[in-house]
């Protein structure tokens, strides 16, 4: 039973364009969401998070949108850069982030120069 | 400031053996979490320790265990290894308990079970 789903295993975009990575969840108890980026042979790196009391959080080129009614969140990267090429994981937690993290299986983003 | 370190980086074991992995968190961080990453299942949470106490546990069999020492260093043990335990094991540390604050990951230990 996969509670956090990233339905696109891969995504390819041109440099300078927008990258949109999607994530769906099924557990209505989740109220805290995070995105991580992972390069090969390295551990994941935290990117951005959002609490369910918000519907948008922005940090530089990265924006996360949360649609609670659809149980859907998305990560927008604008503009995309070749260095953004990595695997992106969506994760969710309940009780404001105090419960264990549940991860999606990741989306491999390739940004072409 | 040194990052999260994990030892060893690579490990090869045979079925039935046991293994202990080590994680040293960033200085000052008191929370350590462990994750398993496999191609089929992605990243899965194993457990979280804070101040030597296990706060959260994932859905793994009892063969997987862990502990945290007073200096916040943590170890993870897997007994009676199975082929399916082959994975990248990641450790992450953070200042406080829970996942509402930023976690910093180590590079992982690649375990191969033959």
C-alpha cells in the first residue's frame, strides 16, 4: 500500500523552462510534506517543505504547491538548470512532522542544456 | 562543520550473517534516522532515535534493530541477512526530534548480500 506516489519515474525538460514534479498521497493524516533531491552516490538533500496550513511555499527557484482536497502536491523549478538533474523524492509525515517520513519512489529529472 | 559520516561505505556479506552499520551525526545534532533505499521500494524509513530513545519505527522485521549512544552516534544492526536486504542504507541527522526540521543525510552504506 503506497501512501505517497510519484507517478512519473522520469521527466526531461529544457534548460530555462519550468520543471513540474508531482506527488499524490492517500493518507489524510499527513500534514507535513517535504521534497528532497538526490544525486548519484550522495545522500538526499532537503529542498523545501510545506505544512498543511499553507497551500504554497517558495524558496528561490523552488516552489511547492499543496492541494489538500486533491491530496496532491507539486514542486515547480523555475528556471530549470542542468545542475538540477537529479532524483527528486516527495515525503510526507503526520502530526506536524513528528511521525515517521513516508517517501515516494522518486522522479528522475533531466535538464537538457 | 563536518557532515554526517557513515561507515563502512561498502559491505559485502552472505546470507545468514549479521551486519552492523555506523552513523556519526553532525556535531550538536541529537536526532538520527535510518532509511533503506532499494530500486523497487524506493526510500523507506527504518527508525528514528533521539537522546538514545527510539521515537519512531518503520515497518521492518525485528531482524532490523538500532541504538543510539550518549554522544548521539548511532548503529544499525541487521541479523540473519537475506538477499532482499541488499540496499543503500542512509542515515540522517537533525537538531531536534521529528521531521519538521531539516535532516542532513550521509552518503550511505551500500550493503550487498550474496
